[in-house]
C-alpha cells in the first residue's frame, strides 16, 4: 500500500479538495478513486482532501493513503431556508475557507456543487460547465457523456493539464478487515483451495436487477453441478427483500446479508474467487479490490461499469437509445427486457470462462 504520511509538503505544494460525484451510492464514490490516485501521482507533495456525500462514501476512503482528510459534505447548507440558520450556513462555509484550497475539483455536474467550490474560496475551480454553472469555475470542460464515469472524472484532471498514469479504480483495506474475511471463511469451513462465488442479487434500485429466481438457479447449479461454495452478500436493508425470496437450503450456501460492514464485505469479496452482481455498488467494489466480477446490467452498464481489468459485463441490446426505468415500457414478467433476455446458461458459461481464465 502506498504511504504518503511522511511526505513533507512544500510552500508550492497545492492544497486540493476533490468533491466526489454528487450521489450517495457506493459505486459513485468508488469511481472517484482513480482520480485521487492520479492527482497524487501528479503532485506527490500535495495535500488532498476528499469530499464525500454520505457516511458510507467516507468509510470507503478511510484507508486511502493519498487522502489527508475526509469531509462528509452537506449541500443542505446551500439551500434557501431549510433546516439550518443563516449563521450556521456562514459558519459551515467558513470552516472550509480556513483550508485555503488552491484547487477544488468538482467531479459532479450539479449547480450547487460549483456554487460551494466558489463560496469556499477555491483559487482554481475545475469541472464541467453543465447547467449553466461554468461562470463559477476557472477551468471548464464539456462532459464526455459517452465515456465510462471514472474516465469522465479523469478528464477533469486532463482539463487541468495533468497526466493520467493508470485509469483503474481501487479500494484499500486494513489488515484487520483482511483477517476478518479469513476468519469468516474458516468459520464456515471453506478451505483455501475451494472455489467461492459470491452473489449480489440486490441493487439500490431493485427494478434493475436480474431477479432472485435467476440468482437462485445460478447458486443451485454452482453447488450441485460444480461443487463450489456460494456466498450471498447484501446490506442490512436488503434482509427484508431476501426473506420472501429464499435460496436453496444447502450447507454450501452461506448467507451474509446484513452481517458485514461495507469494508468487511469488500474484504470477503477480495477473498472470493468471483462475484456475480447486478449493476450495483458491490460490483464496483469487486473491481476495485481486483476480484473477478460478472455484472448483469441495463444499457447504462455500458458506461457505468467498474473501470477495472477484472470486470466483465452482460448487457442485452433491446433497441433502447437511453435508459430510464421510470418510463421504461419494455418489461417482461416484472423484469426489464434487457435483463430478462439474459439466460442462466449464458451466465454460467461466462462464470466458467472467468474462473478458468488467468
């Protein structure tokens, strides 16, 4: 793991704030990791602070060696009226102005995030000029919407004249979290040489999932036909979804839903042979820790997939030019046609290929 704790900053070393993509999701935050590493490689003596938009975003970066401090940003301080008084809002902005940031990188395209970068006194404010906010930025680009989201972030670095050394995402874990995963495997009788496939049948939007029935069939075939161990992963709020959708009752299926923190989950994924996931945060985590992952997604997965060498996606073209599940009329049996068109046999073949390819 890189270590920057002993680096002495010089008077010319820039003080930087990286504002994460303006969402609360795991994948949105993990996608910022390659930006932070490349920024640190361009400016080895820089002070880099990170602005997450949720406690879970902060948790994901707490072991990142390139970051000095993590802020959980609350944009409600910029709202007219709202829960905070005018004095509280002024004090919140002042707390950031004290950092005297030389550069504020605004990775999202929300208007209020550019306002925030301007209010806190960033000398240089670099980002995309969407939503008529370009006048608040000192370096403005046009967002390349057809690119993978992590690459869009890296283009903000290029806009600032910096070099991209390596585009891939990453996630750092502590020795305790790695040891915890080893304990989980040992306690469930999983030998080091056994093949372990983790399944993530959940997503923040359950409309963009392949379906529990399909994941259950995959689990049954992996266990009965191939003799693998199968882990079921998910957050505590997924337990209510899992309860009416039970998997095969078998000692080789280990249900860890709601039992692990996000970084413990990452360590378990790192310890696994492969993850099969919907287009969700755990898929991004798998790519970030270097575990092989197969992601089943809608059209959006072609742009929002985890940017990592270990990632394969399955996404069916059903004639859509954009993806909005709120207005989608291509459903079959309660599942979007693009996902419903993916067969269990096709997924098994992809898993076999991934598991037996170095």
